[in-house]
């Protein structure tokens, strides 16, 4: 059952010892604020070099780099949509972030992965809607795939934690 492979934790994603952490990146992949900036600072300058070599990432897609100085072995960078009111395909793009990240994890036999609340910071996606999409997409994926074996939803603060709890209970 999918839910046995899902855990909700409240933590700093950069401290987690998992196969991969997910970076809620911008299109350039060159760092920014929030989770993106924290991951770049913790991973060190080699992450920036690796991201420069990739050359960016379109919204909804995902790219893999090493974790460098992070406890996580890999970083999967995905670019979530900026919230524009809900009528600009944001839900489909956010779903694509999760699906493409999970497909990349499977392709690299990543056993454990940690997701932040993609698009919920400066991109303004409503937290309850975003966490509902995250949980639904991950559950659907896990029902028919062996990898990843464990998915962590990582909350950085009570509002996100409570939204994930509600989504997981629904």
C-alpha cells in the first residue's frame, strides 16, 4: 500500500540522509531564495557548477545532480509553476513536477526521496491545493512502481505540516 511508503516529517530538507532531496528550483537552476537557496548553500559551489552545465529546466520538468556536500546523494531539481489564480494550467504543471521527479528517481533506482512543498513559497501556490496534488500524485505513482521505496514530505513550518496532514488524511 502506498501510504506505508510515505512519511511526513518537519525538518530542514538539507539535513536529511536520503538518496535524493528535491529542489524547488527556478528555471535557471542557479539558486534563489527559500528551499532553492538553502540547498545551494548547503551543497556548496559544485552544485552551482553542475546546474550551470545543465543549462536550465522548463517548468514541470526535472533534472538530476549529485548532492555534493549534502547528506543526500542526489538533488533532483524541479521547477514548479508560479500561481496565477489557477486558470493557467498550474495544477497540470505541478503534477508534472512530481511525476517527472518520480520518474527520474525510478530511472536512477533512488530508494528514498524527500520533497519540499513545491511552489508554495514565493511562487504563491495555495498550500492546501499544492499538498493535495503532491499526495495524490505520489500515491498514484507508488501504487504501480517499486521506486522510490520511501517518500518523505518535508514540512518547514506548521502551516505546511498541517496541510500535508490534511491531504494525507483525505
